[in-house]
């Protein structure tokens, strides 16, 4: 049993913290939204009114926050995690942020005697609720081994992929593939319907062949129905494509398809769909085609 301080109890962090409490850990959660803290309390955790209250007695601190600046403020700010935890604490950031942010956290942690892992996830809200996430972990092997029992309460595919930042690099690769698949499923659906073929029937066939994918399995029905309740917001995927392109620049590689998909997601945002599910890329493809 570990004392866990959990910061960021949103779509993902809320059910993840609840799963850790269900697995027998003592979880103290903090979020800017009081309703989210109450949800954790109802699920068997405890709430803290501020960050210090959540992390001061923790063996392990987990953050699940929207973006790199949020994580840097919460971890490194004047009233942040590193100011309040004991030396030897394990700090795991599970948000999707820039690999460079993960490396910065690791350096600051090392200076403060705090062990740091980057452990972003894939699998969406259903994966978080069901404890079936994929978790990609960067950091020291010994720290990964220490965190493994916690990861087992959260996910089914857990991998140590390299040193600090490597988890975020794998997540960036994941996001560019997911974005590309959504863009092409949207194009397939627009082509089918504009050609007089039933979209549902067409996508059902694709799902059973070489074009099959988790995106088609999980999202083709809602896309055919034009239901875009998130899920994973366009705004967050826009952030992730920025991370992927920044990582590409840092690695000195050219990713032309990623650039194109990033622009389609940017268009979804600028057309006012930022708070919809990322499958709303379909709206952009329809718009381009005058449909
Ligand atoms: P969310 O917006 O639902 O949750 C973020 C939570 O952080 C919110 O409840 C917010 O109030 C809280 N928060 C923000 N700043 C805070 C602060 N300073 N102190 C305390 N709480 C603060 O976002 P989400 O969908 O849970 O995503 C979280 C991260 O996980 C993101 O990096 C996202 O890219 C990643 N992710 C999301 C999904 C998904 O399907 N939603 C899937 C995989 C990864």
C-alpha cells in the first residue's frame, strides 16, 4: 500500500485515481474543480484543498494535467510538487507533454533528491475507467520497477521505453498515428457517402480487412452518426500534434504526413470544434469537400 498524492482529476485522472484507491492505496487527490475532488472521495479516496495537502505525506506523486506549462507550474513552481515532497519520493507525470518538459522535470527532481518518471498513457476515457491503459514509461529502470505495481492497477500494456523523455516520445508517435488514422477514416466516409454508398456498411467492411484499426472498431458508429461528444478533445490533440512536430524538429527528421494532419486538426479548432471529440476531423473533411 502506498500513500499517493494525485493532482489533476479530470477525464483521465479521475478514474485513474479511483482505480488506485480501489487497488488498496491511500490516495489524496487535488484538482482546481471541487466537484472532481468530491468524485474521488465518493470512489474511496480523500480530497485536499491545495497541492501541499495532497503531496506532503506521499510516497508517490502523480500528475495528470492538460499541457506542458500546467505540469511545469505544478511540478516546478514556487508552491509546486518539488517544494513540498520529501527526498526519495517518486514523482510520475502521466500527462502528455513535450519530451523536453519530461527531461526538465527529471533534472529538477535529481537536484531535489526526487525520482521522476514520465509515463503518458493511451486508451482514452474507457481505458482509464477500466484500468486498461497502455502506459509508456521513461526514466531509470529501478524507478520503473518501483512503480510497476501502481501501473498494473491502471493499465494492461506497460513498457519501460528508455530514459527520461522517452515515454513522451513514444506518446508523440502514438498521437501522430491516431491523428492520421482519424483523418483517413473521415476521408473514407466522405468518399463513400458522396458516392452513394452507405457509410456504415462501407466502414464495416473496412474494419474487417487490412484497413481495420482500433479507431474503426471503437469510433465508426459514432462518426457515421456524427456524434462528437468527447472523449479526447480536438484541443488536446492539437496540443499533441505540436508536441510531435517539436520532437521531430529536435530529432532533425521530416514528418510530412504529421504536418498535414496537424493542419487538419488546427482547422477543426479554428472552425470552432476545439471542445468536440477529435473524430470531429470529419467536419473539416466535409467542409473542404463542400458537404
Ligand atoms: P482534463 O482537462 O479532463 O483534466 C485535467 C484536470 O487537471 C482538470 O480537472 C483540471 O481542473 C486539472 N488542473 C489543471 N490545472 C491544475 C492545477 N494547477 N492544479 C490542480 N488541478 C489542475 O484532461 P484529460 O482529458 O484528463 O487529459 C489529461 C492529460 O492526459 C492530457 O495531457 C491529455 O493529453 C492526456 N490524455 C488524455 C486522454 C483522453 O482521452 N482524454 C487520453 C490519453 C492521454
